[in-house]
C-alpha cells in the first residue's frame, strides 16, 4: 500500500512540474532497481542531472539547497554527501543503467547525463576524483555550485565564487545555465606520498585530506608499496601548495573545526583568513619566519622533462611557498601564473596555463606581500617551471613538519627525524569533462591563438601555426600514471 502511495505521489509531482523542470527530471526506476517504471516522461529529458550537495558547506546553505532541489526535481536524484558517498551512488546508478541497456529512455538519459556538485573546492575535487576513478565509457560532465570560502574550481569555469541563493528562483537560474553550458576537458593530477612507518603511535594523528583517497593507504598489491613505509595515493584538480599559504589555511580550518558556528558567512570567513595571514607574520616573513622553513631548505625539488629525464629544479632561497597549479584560479580567483609574453614563451619554453595540455604550472612566492602582486594587472608569482611530473624529497632538517594543501584541504605533514626521506610525487593522470559558462576563465590548448617565433636578435618573426597543437600534445603526453622504479 505504501509503495502504491509513493508511486501516485511521484506521478502527481511530475505532472505538476513546469516544462522547464521536466527537462532535468530523472524517473526513479532509472536511479534504483527497486523502483517501478512510474511517472515516466513521454520523451527523454533534455538535460537529466544528478545533484550532489555537501550539507555542511556554506554554513546552513548546503542543507537549504538540498531541500530546494528536492522540491524542484525527483528527490531521489538529489544526494546529501554526508549521508551517502558519491562512489556508492554512481556505482549503483550505472549498474542499474547497464541493467536497463535495452530501455530506450534509460539509454538516452545515460547518454545525456550531467552532474551538479555543490560544496567547497574539496567537495568538488572529491566528486571529480570519483568520476575519474570509475573510468566510465561516457563520463558525465560536471557543473559546480560555489559553497566554500575560496571557490576556485567554480570560478575557473564561470560559475562564480559567491555563495548562491538557496531559493527556488536561484536554483532554476542555475539550471538554466547548466542546460546552455559547454564542455571542456581538464587534467587530473595524481599524487603519491610515501613516508616511513612511525615507530611509536600511528598515522591517525596525521589528518590527511580526503583527496588522498579518504585516508586510505595504497593496497597491499600496489607496486608502489615498500616494507616499513606507508604509501598514500590521491589527486587534485586545481592546485597543490607547500609553505606559507598552506599554513594559514591549516590554521583557518583548525579554528573552523573547533568553532563552526563562527564561520557561516563567506565575507566574514575571508576576513578571518586575511587576519590569520597577518597574525602569523607572513607580511614580515624575513623577520618572523626562520630561514630553515624556506622551500629550498625543506625539500629537494625535481621535475621530469618530455624525454622522461629527471632534473633538479632550482628554487630561489627566498621562496617560502610553492604552488603547483592546474587551473588559473587560486586564493579566491587569482591567477599566479599569469600570461607570459611571447618572448618569454619562446626563451623559456613557457606556455599559457591551459587546463588540458598535460602540464602543471609551478609558481613560487616570497611572502604575503609578493602574493598581493596578483591583485595588480598582469601580476604573477615567480614562474619556476612547467612539467608533467614533479617530485618533492623531504630529508632530515631543522623543521619538524611542513604545511601542505590540495584543492583547499590543508594538512600538517611530519618531516623525517632521521636519515629517511618523505617523498611526494605529482604526475598527470587522465582527464574529466567540466561544464563551463560564457564567463569561463580557463583556456583549452585546442582553442589557443598561434604562438609567435622570435629571431636571434629578439625581433618578432613568423607565427608558429603548423604543428603547434601536436607539439603541445607531445609535451604533455601522459595518459596514465606509472610509478617509476627510482621513486
């Protein structure tokens, strides 16, 4: 009787929807094998969506947004990430779609399926990683609703960086953008971290970010494992940073975890963030921070060139923060790499920061004042290199720990106390599809303008049109991550 009542309610809700909302509606039987084929649309929805929302993001906004989207759509196509993880949801749905492979409506929905994720950068990266790991034959493109403090991922693809309204009108306005959005591929960056097993205690005291596979160590059969060491795998889409910015972020997250009631307003959160940077002395770093905490003293950095050869990367002694950047959006929408002029592109083999070229931009900062240069027109950090693999090797030194951050999720990493080495290696690892609006900041290498060649005397010569795209493709070619034997 209850099942019949739910079916009738589902039919009545679908019939009451506007023609616009029916474009996104997915019937329950497509989402779960336990539901019957009731309230089936006569034609396939134009833009079927799955909505994943972190109810804890944005203060109370996440919870309110869940209620709004469930009132607009089938409530079974809207998921709270604090109740059910995205990997379990997507596995269940795609297994059901496979079961329905002879159902014409289900096949059309699978073909046109899109995903919306609402949360901070860490939440968005979590879902992107799940979609990449599932290795679907036709992975759904993803749109992001900004519900965090920085919101670099949504901003990079034109979805804005301000927390959205949670009323029905705001939700429908966002859906209208989704239906018109274009697709763009972006690179995925794999992270491998290895540290020696502690003699006392356990790794539970190290609060690693969810992007390192939700604290899971690599499986026992993983070839990267070594006896007496702990090996972690994970990944990021926007950035990995080491140094002063990660330290400020770690303190901010620690305070928010202790007193979440004080961090419910985005503008207040950003103000607290700036105050922490001032309090920690990053505007007077040369006086208040020991030389031993500079990047060149913390780690030896190596990059891999297109031939597979590892080379040391020179880090200036004054650099206190290094950012490995995939998207042109950092610290709330700033672009640390900028746009190298054509002569620098030619002299140093630098390119614009394309999001799908298999290259990561490595930028350094001296202090917080150096970071403020990004607010100026054409401002940028110290461009160190572009690479498709980078390795940090931390050895025993004066510092006992280093601060690291991936896609907005910081942690405090213990450093060796003996002759052992902590290794963190980043490499290119596939791509996913993002949905972009007309305000998208990110650039694809396939939409770039021709490069310019400079003659020996530095004057402009003919444009490099021929084979430009192919050269980019060769330089960033790394379809899968392989652990090198010398790691």
